[in-house]
């Protein structure tokens, strides 16, 4: 989201396209946005608490509805939209898939949202496993919860250790060797400047890394200005790349990836 606009960049093997296209325009500032895995749907939320689903290719709205509370983060579950609000509640909304022709009329409303789980503070990040069987959620009180999906009342684990809210969660799609066994891994990046690796099934902390320390020279060279004294180098985003266990990390106020 850029201001009140929902934009999509197409990319190739080396760089993003120079000219993004606008899928739609909202009445107030965009606060959250998500692109579905097929890149055919975009969900957005704005300051008016309105949740909107867009058809990327037709560049039109499919449906919109006003949530009870301000939306903090959005992900997709197939064509359904899963969103969290500032009260720590997570909802799932089913809606129509994109029409096969651009001339088809847009659906005006989705079905009513279904409450699927709750935290006791604002949810700062969510991630669904690629297999669709787990949902990880993080809150402002530094807790990370791993739940079965779609039956989120079945809690698998709590991952405790961050000293600031996690902003990005990533569930590893393949089991990894841990202590002689193979376990599903959860990666988290937080405002405490760390990336942590957890066993998703038990909540056991496996590793903690500080990207700003690991890449200290590159981070210092890339910063436009030095950080305030004592300020953590907040890790804002994680992405899994390829089939070789590579993580790409984005650090706040550092205009490059690591």
C-alpha cells in the first residue's frame, strides 16, 4: 500500500518493474496489505477499518466490509482472507473468487467473518504454513503462538524469548534435522534486533541471530544516518528463498537486504 493506493509490482529474475500498476484506491490510508500465493488477489485494510479484496488482473474490487476494530495484519488462506485486529482477535472471511471475465460484476459483500482465535494484546504478525495445517501468531506482549489450522483452538506451542514484538513470522515448509529428529521450524524477526529459530511443535528455541551484528560493516555502510544510542536494529521482514534454506532479512532504516 502506498498512501491510499493499493499497488502491485511485477518482477522478473533480477529486478522489480519500474512502473507498478494501481489495483485500486481507498478512502483512507492503507494500514495492511497481503498478496495471495497465486498473485491474483490482494487484500487491503485502511484507517477506516475497511477490509477490501481486489482482483489483481481485472484491477477491481471484489468485496469490502467494515471490521469492528482496526486491522493490524492480513494473510491469505486459499482465497479466504484471515485478518487480526488491535484487540488481538483473528477472523477468517470467505469470499467469491475472481470472475473469469473482467466484464463480470463485482460482488458487493463477503460472508460474515468467523472468529478463529484470540490473544490478549494486538497481533503484530501472522504466518500460515504452506501445507495449511499450522498458523503462527505474534502479539505486542512478545508472545508467539503456534496453532493447528483451521482448528486454531488446538494450540501446538508457545515460543517465548523475544524482548520486543515480532514483526514477521515464517514457517519452514520442510522438516529440518533437529537433535537427531526432523522438526518443523518457525522463524521470527522482531524489534529487539534478533531473528530466532524455534521448533514449531514444542516452542523450543534453537538459535538466535542478530543480523545487524552479523553484517555490522555492511549495515553501517548502508545506513543513511547512525542509529540513536542504545536503539536496536529492528528486523522488519524475512523471506525464504529457493530450496537451500536461505533467509533474506530486511533491517529497519537500512536500504539493502541481507
